[in-house]
């Protein structure tokens, strides 16, 4: 008996982090409840239950799960129940076995070995249980198939009931309001009836239909759930969203939420070391095959999503077609376009935060350490930078004159893009404008102008900044990033949404 119903504590460790670990616990609880009900029924009929045991009951349940067929094909027109075919039902499974079942209801059946010419004396004869994933094989039959071609990762996520109710009231579950060209059938299906799966590349069942390649591994219901959350996070009115022309920032927010959920799940199911591990028994061997297959799928899809962010990031530099920036790239752009202001700003950073701005990689490492510590800094640096960018934008006649000879300032394009999403405030926050001037030295203007710029920057960063993990000097660190297009007509920035980003 090698199904998880027979695992001891040490065996169960091989299932740690998997969906089957919890499912096994639920199955044992259900079996225990069935056993107690059976005992009560027997005792009500004055049957001596002392001659029975839960272990026997568990053995019988395992026999049924590992050998039973459904009754439909042999006894039709009745409610389906499990049925045993002695001797024939002991045949092992092979996904490559070519067999055919020929049923004659209420009479007989034949198991035909279609590849009988390949069977030699002494060979084992196999049945084919049909395509089954390793979780079903392990829980029901007590074995797994290495590199199972139909393996998927089951995922269960739902919106909180009150959020789903609100979304339905706003008609976000109407087929014409489901985005990204996804299959809309989930909107009317019962999410508790069928499990949903993450599917790796090349899966024989195919992936999910969508115009956005990076969502093809994710069930449409899950993508739609994160789309609804993205609208709420960005404080957008669903009535203003047109499914055929969704803003890139909304798509990015949906992607960020999806990635965050899968990344968090992957941390509970880390990849195993590649070195062979000795197993104490077959239960641990099969459990490890299942667990490693699940982890491989989960991490592969996590890496697919991460590849999108990596494509959109240009670490320690600036390029117009990259649209996700940390303060490193924003400072580099400031240095390229307004070198004198950049020099003063960097001096302010050194004095205020003690960061080293002698090289971009050194600054990235220092600011990441601060961000991970008790006094996060990169959010504040973003607010100061955007404040400075906006003041420069207004000071230079909305981008008509520049400190250098560039024909088009990237910084001003960013400001125009952000102003479209977050207009300037009508009131300003009470703050120390003189302290802000330490970062915008050389700009003569009223304190009110600086205060208004900082109030706006504070709102933009709180609304649109997000964390991303990147590698800095050989270590993975968290950076605070912004999605920045160059003005409202930066059509080239949208191309990332329709590209297949290889991990």
C-alpha cells in the first residue's frame, strides 16, 4: 500500500509544500468520518464491530481507489458506482500501452491489447488508465510516472466574496468585459466543480487562449481575478476600461499581481537539488517524483513571468524602449539631460542617505540595502526625483528649452505620461519646502510650486510604484520601480504586451 493514506510522518515530509499534502489530510479525515458512520450503522443492527478496524477499512478503500472501474459501461442506466473486475483490475498502468476496452452492457467485456505483436513471453501486460497526472496516480494508485507528459499544477484562487459581488454588480463578469481575448466560459461555470491548472510550455492539452502570450500558462479565471484587483489597486473606474484597448499600466499591474502570487507559492515548493537522494521506501520515491514535477512546473511558469520584467528592465542604464525603471535609471537620465541638477541631486543623496553615487552599480547596491532595512529610502528618492522632474518641466516651458541639445527630453516625456494619469493637485501638502530646495538647488520659483510638485509626486509614487527583485552585484535585491512611457503617444512602448518573452 503506497498511496499517501499509508504514509507515516517521515513519508509525508516528501510531500511538503505540495497540494497533495493537504489533500491527503482531507482524504484521511473523510475516510475516518465514513468509518465512524459505518460503525454506527453496524452497531444499530447489533453487528459486533470489534472484529473490524479502521486499518481494514483503509485497506478496502485503497483497493477500491486503485482497482475499481466505473459501472456505467457494464451496468448502464443506473447511478454510477465503483466495480471490480478480478484479475484484470490488477494490471499496471503504462501511458504508452495501446489497449481498447470493448464493453457489452449487462453481458461481458474484452480488454484488447492492440500492440499484441510487440508482447513477448515473460513480458508484463499493461493496461492504460488514460492520461492521468501524478497527483491522481499517487493518491489513487500509489505510484507516479517520471516526467509525466500530462503533468499540470492545480491552482485554487478566488476573489473575496464581497469583491466578487461588487465586480459582478459592475458587470465585470459579462463576456464583453473580460479582457485580453481570453475564453469567457469561466464566467458562467461553477469554480468548485473542476480544478484549474497552470500549464507548462508544450503541454499536450495546449495552453490557454489570450492575446497576451505571458498569460497563456494561467487559467483565464485567475487572470481575470487579478485584472479586477489591478483596477482596484489603480483606483480605476471599470466603466472607463475598454477591453480592446486596455492601458499598459493596467496590464502590468495584472501581471505584477499574478507574478507575486505564483512567486509566493513557489517559495513554499522550492526546487530540489539535482543530486540523487536515497529513498527509504517506494512511498518516498513516488512522492518525490510527484513533488519535483510540481515544483518544476511552478518555477518554470514563475520564470516565464519574470522574463517579461527582465525584458522591460535595463539595469544601470537607460534606453527609450524599456519601460520599467528604478531610481538608478531615472538618475542616469537626469545626468544625461540636466547634468548640473543631477550633480546637486546626487550630492543631496549622499548627504541625506549616505549612499555612494560614484557608480550606478554602487548606488543600486546601497539604495537596495536601505530599502530592505528599517528605513526604506527608494520610495522617497522617487518622490524627490519626480518633484524635480516636474519643476524642470514647468521651468522649461513644458519641454521647449533644455540644458543640453537633445531634441526630445525623455524626462519630460515621462512627466507628460504621468500627468495624464494623475493631474496636478488643487491643494498642496504642508511640508518643508526649504528642505526640498536642497534637492532642487538652482531652481528659482515659489515655494508653492515646489510644494505642489512634491504633493503630486507623492500621490504618483504611492499609486504607481511597485517592488521588483533584480540582481545587483551578484545578489538578488528588491528595487522600487515605476512604469514610465515617453508621453501619451509612445506606441513603441506597448509592443512588450504581445511578445513571447522566453525565460
